[in-house]
């Protein structure tokens, strides 16, 4: 069992590691930030862009510097850091206020250029199977976590100026991304014109809009939120799982997207004061507990195989298990096992967490968004809970 003092020490060291780097770093998907690659004819090839992205993402050696890829600030990471600092302020940490304001100001500066609304995208271009998504092109996931960070800053008493951008982000989701087609209702992701429902995008978008409705008292965004959430809740499988999305190539189930779904459903119910989604939440949480953890506490990436063991799955497991522990008596013990496993296997005494464990190999690359920002939120969630650590 990890003591409060030990966990607080790790959180302090991890935060210092991130802040000393100005919250900037590498990302598993930042291959196309390579200036050297961009100057070659290969940059015009979809297959070459996919290949380079997968090569860097999977390589146990980080050779980004050789490709001219510089550490960068990612809006989604900044949103997570802002949530961390906002929650620390609420918990009585007066020293978190100054970095919170610095991160919030930078987050506003990194809004998607030319969008005409409050929205955010990734700090790198990325190649889908068929489409190239430009750098900083706005999307639901980045915008959602940026908005939550701003709301955490606002609710932490760090200033009223952070509320309006969060409200604007909600308007972007409700007016720019929500769509319906017959019985289907969804928020477009990753681009506004893509009409393949993605379940975690639906739940994340709905949860943000419901939080905004509670915060502002404006219930106008609740209707699209509930339509999207109800449609995805109805797509839950008999065993309690959700596929990633409704496309033919999107039928997998993974740890952290399932965690997103479950935490979003809990958030919707809490903010609206409804138990409508509780059956789906309980059924999904049982599937989560039954399929995503090894006996020694390692969180599986996929429901049906152990490797890779990914730090993002570790972080979201800590968040999900801690946040929903009242739903199942097993959750607190599993959370303790995940925490102990992560500190024994993924923590580097230099002050950061590794990326992945493969069979017989640990990938020690430090990723700012994917790894460190998420682990700060995960550890802070555990630290604020009773009976977990």
C-alpha cells in the first residue's frame, strides 16, 4: 500500500518535471512535426505518413530529435494540467494558483486559428486511414478537455474570465459538431464532416455540455447532450462493453476509451441529477473490472490480451476505479493494485513515467500529453480519495 506521503512526493516530483519543461514534450503521434520528413517527397505520400507515425509510436528508441521534431505544448495536455492545478487549488494548495493561471493563458493562446470560436486541436498533423488532419485542426476531444480545464480553473476561484471560453467550447460542440440522421445522434469526430459515431466522443461531449448546464444554469445544451448519450448508451453490447465506434474497423474495446465512457456517464448523472444511465454504467463497470486487469494489477490495453501495457491505461484506470468505487466493492482493491504495479514498473526516479511495457521490453520514452499529464490527473484523483492508497 502506498502512503499518502509517498504518493504526494511522486505527484510533487512529476509536476516539477512537467513545469520545468514548460509543459512541453513529445507525443506518440507527433511524427509529422518532423521538418526533415516534410522536406522529402515522402511527405506527400499517405502511406509514408502512416508508416512514419507508426514507426515512431512503436519504436523503443526515441529518435525524434534526429528527425527535427521539437518538444511542443499540446492543448489537450494543457487542459489536463489546468484541471490538475485547479483541483489542487480547491484542495488548499495555494502554490498551484500561479502555474494554473500561466497554463490557462497559454491554453487560450493555442485555440485553433481561424476557427471563429473556442475550440482546440492537437499540436501536430496526423494521418487517418484516408484523411490528413492538419495541425491544430479543432476536434471534440481536445476541445472537451480544454474546456474542463477552464471550468476547473473557474470553479477553483482562479478568475471568472475562464468561464466564457468554456461556454464557447460547449457552443462549438452543440452547434458545430452535433448531428442527427434518423435514429442516430452523435458529435462529429475527429473532423466536423465525419459521420461515423464514436462512442467515447458522444459521452465526452455530452458530459461537458451537462457540466456547463449545471455551472451556468443554461439548459439549452442538455437536449443534444442527452440525444447523443442515449444513442450511444443504447449501443452497449449485452456483455456491458462498447466498441470504440460504429465503423467496420472500429469494433475493438480498449481500457481508456471504456473508462472515458464510464466516467462521462457518471458525470452526466451527477450533473443532471438523473439515474437514467445507471444501468448502463453498472453493467459497463462490471465488464471493465472483469476484463481489463491482470491479477497483479497491470491494466490491459485491450479486453482480450495483456500487451501492450500502456501508461494511458494506467492513468485512466486510476481515475475510473477511484471515481466509480462506490459501484463495486472490488474497485478500491483493484485501484490499489494498479497504483502499486505502476509505481513498481513504470515510474522513473528522474521524475516521470514510462510509455509502455511490452512482453520482455519497457519503452522508456517520456511523452508529455499521453503519459505525464494523464498520470498527474490519475495520481491526484487517487490522492484525493479515501481508502484507495
